[in-house]
């Protein structure tokens, strides 16, 4: 089996592009991970779907991935880098062979992986497509901001915190409105339009409202 060494990964349900990685993400320094070259069609299946690999192939990955944890090394039970020589993705599997998390690579790491791939033989294995991964071209930061705003206004509305709803709306729109139903529906509707500076401002106002002075 072929391996790649010293690479940064950011495991998530979705493989976020490196420029969408957040400061709060838990990044892992992978000291060693299996490197699997596959056909382009197989690679497309891997990146676009949750898959389940066969038991035989899964067993070849067992305990082969090492993570640097300051003073020692830990093992990821089942993981590998997959590439079609054009792109690379890291996939982690559970003990049943189901893909459970994934990570894109930093640009420099991906280029380095692609450099060593051309002389390697393709690996074939059996796998099952479980379900497709939904594609959302909205930047992660925008999705997170909208999610936080919706969570906050839902909570305030359900708990009848009228003062804070009015405060947020005034800071957001610079309008004094007493109708809580109108405020709630107005903000919800705004979240469905293109992201803009006003919505971004509301996001930061909500975050700041939880900071203790």
C-alpha cells in the first residue's frame, strides 16, 4: 500500500474548500495516511455520494492512518486519501465501511499529493452508493451566519422576548417597529434573498449581544 505523510485535514460532513475553513475547526496533522489512486468515475462517486466500501478493502485500511497528538500518535481506524490524479479528497469510514466524514486539502498539500500519483497503480474495490451529497454553492460562512440569525430570531419569537427582537430590528433596519410578528417574518424573508451587508451586520449584532462587557 502507498502512503502520504505530513498533511493537514479538516474532517467534516462536507468537504469544505480550504478558504472556508474556520478558526474554530479542529484541524488534524496527519503523519501517515493510505494513498489510493482510482478511476475518474470512481472518484466522482466518492466525492458526490456517501458510499459503503466492501469489507476486504476496508480491512486494508485498518489502523493505517496516524495522527500527531502533541506528545504521541493516535490512530484513525479507517481512512484514506483518494485521487484520480486531478483532485484529492480524504475520506474516513466507520467499522461497517460507511463513509462518515471527509476533508479537502490545502492547495500546497493537494499539489504535492498529485505530484507523486502518476507512477502509482490504480486500486479497484467494490463499493455501494448510499445517497448523494447535496451541493450548496453558498459559502460556508454565509450559511453559518444565516443559520445563527434564524436560530436567534426563532428563539426570541418563541420565548416572546419582544424587547430584544425590537432592538435587533432597529439596529438592523434603523426602524422602530412594535409588531413582533412583522419583525419576525421580515427578518425570515430577508434571509431568503441574496446575502448582503445588512444581513451580515445583523449577524455581528447578534454575536456581540452575547459578549459580556
